[in-house]
């Protein structure tokens, strides 16, 4: 069995019950990171037992209300039409909590999780407070929505961001890794990439959108992946130099990164090492403009 077979989960391959995607540490073969994609019909409701993990409920499309046991009021998430249209608000559900997710109009919701030790308060994350970053320049330009980056939102172990790559561009580049703990230099983080493609096959004669994702070994026998990715696919990255993620021309590529790990020390940090053969590309960025298609959107006030 190849790493593509083990670590590339095609749309529907990891579906279970109401989840279009259900990845837990046991399924991934690691210790901390989880991701579920919940699909609710209009009027639908779903219980979430956090158990030993902290969770963020992130609307991919549609809105919902998250009721956390012990909280006087539910967190009303207005959500969004799609991840290609706007940032979204979100809700944090702490470990050992019981929550109920309900949606009047229905929708799709990512549940990003991480096994953790501390029980933090349940909280609401407003869309206007999500930091939107433009990273790279030229054809390495991409947009990063840092809704649960280590510096943006307090969690115990969980780190999660969204990345949007315009058609024809490369992201997750230069290739980088975070599979060893070196204080102040590199974190040890397991990572899940969940992909969607804008305009996936809509319109007469328009081919389905796709992207490509690469993971190269950082150690003898390490993870080695070259995969074509489409909407609903996920890639598990236990180790290795990951990148690039390449968006086909004409289609914006979206991915949700979910990270957590056992050896990141006392601080929750995203510390990476660039591949020594490719890190030089960062030095070229100051001499190039950012792709004029970016930002696709920025933080916006939501009517409540």
C-alpha cells in the first residue's frame, strides 16, 4: 500500500453517518488531530460530545446555532454562502462538553478538533475579528484566514486556518515541515488538509476543478505523496515536507488546515522549517507584487 492509499482520503471514503468526512486520531494513525464535515438538512440537529478533545464549529456553507451545555445562550453562527465568498464566524466547544448543533436552513459545517488537556471556556469567534493575511507574492500569492492561528484565538492544542489559492498559483510553498520538536525552531504537529474547489464543474462545458498536493519525505521511509485533489478530498500529513498545493487555472483552491501535536512544548506554536533546496524562494517575494486577484475578500461586518 502506498502513502497515497494510506493518507489521501477521497470524497466519501471516510464518510460516516451524518458526516461527509470523519477523521479521528485512530483513523489517522496518530494522537491528536481530528476533522469532521457535518451535513445538516433544513431543520437538522446534531449532538456533539467533545470528550477528550476541544472543537471549533466552522460553517463551510450555511449557518447554525451551537448550544453548549451550561451556557445561558447558544452561539448563533450566521455562517456564509461558501468558503469562497467570505470569512465566517465560528464557535469553540471545550473538552468534556456536550453541544447541540442546529440549522434552520441546513448547511455544511467543519468540526476541527484536537485532543487536549485543559478545558477552556466555550466562546464565540466573530467574523470581523478573523485576521486575513496575504502570504507570498507573484504566482506564490495566497490568502490565509487565520481564524484559529496560534496568535489569533486561544485554544489548548488546536491550530486551524483556511487558505485560498487563485487558479494557477502555488501555495504551501516553499515546502516546509513541522514533524519534530526543536524549541524555538520547529513544532511537532499532525496536519489535515481538507480541499474544496471553486466552480467545481458548474457551467456548460466547464471541466471539474482540481488541484495537486505534494508531500516529500523528510526522513528515510517518510511520507511520500503526489495526489490530484478535488472537492471533498482530504490529505493526512503525519510527517514530511508538505507543499506545494497547486490550483488549476480557472479554479480557486480552498483548503482547511487542522493541526495539533504531542510535542509542541508548553507553548501552542506553529513553527516550521523550509526545505533547504527551496527556501530561497522567499527572498524573491519582496521584488514581486501580490497577485491582484487577492484578497478574494476580507473581514466583513455581519448583520446580527
